[in-house]
C-alpha cells in the first residue's frame, strides 16, 4: 500500500514539475494574466492577491472545474490543472460570483501541444540541361 501511495505521489509531483507556469494577479475587479494563451497540458497558475480583500481563482471549461481556496489580501496560492485545447474561463468566484459579475473574469485560450516536427519539403529543382556549343 505504501508503495502505491509513493508511486502516485511521484507521478503527481512530476506533473507539477513539468507544468507551464502562468502568473496571475488579482485585485479589485480585475484578473491579470501574464499571458492569454498556453499550450495543452499541465498548467500551474501562480496566483497573487494584490487587492485589499479576499479573492479566489477559478478555472472552468472542457471537463475542468477547479479553483483555489479563498486567498487573503497580500497572499499567494497555486493551482495546477491539465488543460486540453479550447477556451477556458478564469475568474474570481467570491461572494456568489459577484466579483466575477463585477469584471473579475478573463478567457484563456489553450492551443494544441507541440506537434511532431515535419521535415521541410525539398523545393522542386528543374533538371539542368547543358547548352549546346555553337557549331556543334
């Protein structure tokens, strides 16, 4: 049993270690994202509450419905989720979504992960025909 728990912990920590980091700043009526798009796969949102009241951070979309606990003013939290290509809404769910309704919402685009490299096609080259020498 202990080995199974240890293996699960290793898998979870490996997923977090390779997750793309995205900085998030929350303040009154604004969600600031360091970037509006990420590649599909594990993403760790590093959330800082720069506001004067408690806020939270929530991600919802393609089978993802997760968020942080309440984050007191001046504090930080992290949230790691695995995202598939598509569009996700990120927002502050505080006070029965009144913060979200007040403008604390953004859309995040998730693009497909790295596609395998495709060798460039060689340009078509016309055969070289030697010129005939005059008088030949």
